C-alpha cells in the first residue's frame, strides 16, 4: 500500500521469532499479490479492512459497527427425532435482561442438527459469560429432549456484524473496495448476510471490470458503492435499519412490536422512527464489574453441556506453536492493571475458546494468552473494554478446521 493507493496484499510470511516477532533465522518473506484493484472480503472485523477503514477514515459520519457472538455445535441425534428441513428460532432465554440474543436449530441431512446461540456484544454486565449462556440454553426442556441420546460432533464460534445500514462505512478508497461483512451487510431480523455478500462481490467485479476496460486502475470504485447503497443490498438493509437499535434500547418485546411496525411501514416508503442511532461501540457499552451482579452458571454436565476446552477440541483448531502470539496487546499491562479491577477482566468469559486466563491473585496476578486455542471469532478485538487487543493473522494458515460448519 502506498500513501495514495492500495496495491495488493502480502500473504504467507514464515519464520518470525516466537519471542520477538522479528524475522528469525528461517525467515521467508510473504508473497506479494498485486492488483489494479484489491477487494477485501475477510468477514467480520477483518484485520485488513480495519486498517483501511482507519487509514482513510471511512467510518466518519457513520454509526459504530455493532456485533453479536455466534456459537454453534453440530449434533448427530436420534433418527426418530430428526425432521430434515425443520428450522427453529428462539429469542431471549436464558439471557433475560442481561443481554439480547437468541438461538437457531436447523435439522440438516444424515440425522445432523446445527444448534447455535447468538449473544449481542453490546451487553453491559461484564460478568456475563456468553459461552455458558449457550451451554445453559441446551438444558431447556425442548432442546434437551431433542439432543438426549445424541452426540456433539463439532463446535465453532464467529462474530456477526449487526450494525446494518447506518453502520456501513464508506466502502471504497484508492485501489481498494470492502465487500460483504468487511462492510457489515447482515440483515439482522433475517439472521442472514450471505445473499448480500454475494451481491457485493458481483457489484464490485462489475465496477472493476468497467474501470479497467476504461483504462483506469488504483482509484475509487464509486460505482460499486453507489450500487450497494442504491441497489438490492441497500433496499434489503434500509428497511430493517431500526430493528437492532430498538432491540438495544427497548428490550425484546417492545422492539418486536416497534421494529415490526417500522419494517412494514418501510415496505411502503414510510418510517415511524427515521434512522435510529446505535450510539456506543460494543466495547464502550461494557459496564464496571462493581455495578453488576455476578452470574452463577451451572457446571456443564458433560452430556448436553461441555466445558470450553473440551468443545474447542471439536473445532479442530491448530496453530504452529513456534510463532509469536497472533493476539497482540497494545499495552501488556492493561489486562491486570485496568481490566481486572474495573471489569473483572471480561476476556476470561467473552472468549468462546478459553484463550485468556488470569492466573494468581492480587500482586501475583498474571494474564495468559493461550493463542493455540483461538477459533478466530474476533470477539476479543471487538469487546475488550480498553480496546487493547489486536487480532492479527497467525503464521502458516493455522486456525479452526471446521467440518461442514
Ligand atoms: S482469542 Fe479472540 S478471536 Fe480467538 S477465539 Fe478468543 S475471542 Fe475469539
């Protein structure tokens, strides 16, 4: 990337010293991939997209992006209970007033079921433990009855963008375009974004093709942005733009009524609320530990519910241990000096893979990062109240190895 235009990416750097992060004796520089235009479609909270948005101030005048943490298990269940094609969604329970969120249960083929739970990351109580909320959800009588006699065969987690229309940054800068969830194109009430991600890929390709045919390169693909905002993606997201802020402000029941009414009004070109703001980032929404009650979570029973590390084994995550941690602390003192006294260091709980641990107490407390367990969900990069954790790409393509997720 030069000062004026993005020219490409560098991929696959090897041999960084695990202790210093500097090139070691077996260092191999990454391959440079150059293009007339570079498309970034890294999914939610992409590390390159994050840099591009900051460098070109692309979020100026927009609402902050909002996120949820989605966790999912695949189960093989008793064939007698399996109903291929059945879809179940729930909202709320067991979160209560502690957070917004809900579940999905999809019956696939071969007696498999996807069971997942999403927790909105704007929750205030830093004692909340999203992973344990998911485990608790499976003990609801309806879910427990479905899963009893079955076995969990896979586990994974990923952040989801939820900011929608009002949070979409400017999506082009010189030589680079942001696509899909690098922009945040999930339709929250439909819990669906892949349709818009595909449309954004098509729109970006068409805009780049037209530009190259016209002899251009390395400039802003303004036609791409115009198509996203004015075309099918914009129409899809604009009419549901108030669902998420209403949910955050009014809670589940009132937001269902208000958001539903606004969505229907939008289909005839009207709106009850204009465009509501999200306000704070999810990190800034986190409250102080002393202002909230601790939550008592039942221990996993090992049949329906599992501890984090047992479940992480079912994400088939693997990282070469001989590398610097890809989870970088901007200031290594903050977890113990700031986050622990003020927020009871919530990284211990919001990480769905148990990567972060506080060991010892008082003056002996230390912060440990078990980066090998990371399932690349990006929650720490989003939710750390001090915004001190930077998720970077690990060396050698390590990470979760999801089967059929
Ligand atoms: S370390 Fe961060 S990105 Fe990795 S699993 Fe935990 S919260 Fe997700």
